[in-house]
C-alpha cells in the first residue's frame, strides 16, 4: 500500500512539473528509488517497469527512465536552450524529456536527474517499454522506438528529432 501511495504522489508531482513547456511535454521523473545503484543489463530491458536512474560515463548527463517517460539533464553545456516559456515558473532548459507517442521537450522543473544513477557504459543501451536510451562517446540519445521521435544531449550539442 505504501508503494502505491508513493507512486500516486510521484505521478501527481510529475503532472505538476510537466506543464511548463511551450508544447505538451513529457512528464518529468523526479527521484530514483532508494538504493538504485546498478544500471540494468540488456537482459533486463524487457522487464524494466520501474523508475531507473543512470548517467553518462563522464557524469555530465543524468537520466531517469521508465515506460512512461525519459528525462535527461545536463550539468555543463556549450549550447543555449530556446527562450523560457512564459508559463514556466521553474528552471528551464537544463534537460530534455520524452513520453511514448510524444515529441521531445525542454524540461521545466525545480529538480534534477543529475547524480542519481550508475554510468551507462559507452556502446550500451537501456530500454523501458517503447523508450530506449543509448550511450555513446558523442551523446546520450533517447528515442521512442515506435514513433522514431527522440533527442540527443551532450556538452557540445543537443538534437531533437
């Protein structure tokens, strides 16, 4: 029962934080479950149904992913996000998010996904439902495998597609 209440509270928080983008944004996951330290292996991809935190090997990008959304924030960047929407009352542009069937959106949130999980080694990927994130030396790339929409985020650039 406590787990269900926690999930309901998390969903309410996600809904409150998601309304700040200039277009419909993916929900912004907040905190990883206590004790989350390992990134699931490829064998775990098909059963991943809880919020999992991971980071780039450099630690500059931190992400949370579950079947309902992926969000990645960046600590240091050489690029500037678009202008903050008037309805965003929190920090804006520190990351990107995506929900299945949606389009990528810049994050408007008062929290961060940085520092929450173990590094996802270069060349590895993690999946949750239709969402898949790949770690490469050039970027963390996350996409909806059904629509092809997604984003890449790195110190040097970002890309939405």
